[in-house]
C-alpha cells in the first residue's frame, strides 16, 4: 500500500481539490530541484502527496504546506544528512507558516502514511535498473578479461 490510489481525487477529495490543483502542486514540488532536491526525492515527495490525499481531503490553503512537507520528509529519506531540507528552510519558503505548523504537518504526514515511508517510484526503479545494468556490463567486461588471460596462459602452456 505504498502506491497511491489512481482515483483518490474522485473518491476522497471533497474540499475542492481537483486534477488541475494536482498538476500545479506537482509542478510546485518539482521546483525544489532548483534548490538541490534530487529527482528521486521529488518522485518520493509526489508519492507521499498522492498517498496522503488518498486518505484525507485537503483544502486549498493547506496544499502548499502539505506539498512542502512531503518534500521535507522525502529529502530526509533520500538525501545525505547534510543535503536534506530543514524545517527552518520551509518556514522561509512557504507563506504564513510557522516552525510549529511544519512540525505538526510532518508528524501528521508520517502518521497518515502509517510510517510507510519507502516506496518504489519510477525514478528509484530506473536508478536500480541502471545500477544492475552497470554491474552486468562490468561482469561481462571482467569475464572477457579473464577469458583473454586464460587463453594467453593456455597458449603459453601449449
């Protein structure tokens, strides 16, 4: 259950949230790349956002804070400690938000997600497949080198 429901907007959202808002919110989340968030972090943030909204309805005035907190928590999961976003940075980036509001939203997010903060995203899958491919290529290269060495040794023996 670490994937959002594809029908959450119709099924759960009763406070006006719609697909146009989602499009704008995802664009807002992706803007965090400009200040250093990785694609993997942003994909996880979108996953968190969709999963939270699949469980509770949201009002327009809550959207920016919810999206920013999703980025905050995702960055804590993905980024190195020194690169993870801090609560203080969000307070400066989101309008009319206090540190206490960010902390409460962070705890609410974690609670709504039932502490299930790992999710396979398209970005994490591609990164994993790229690593596997690199390992396979590396193994094939090593195999060719070993085969060449063995042929040279055998030819010397003959």
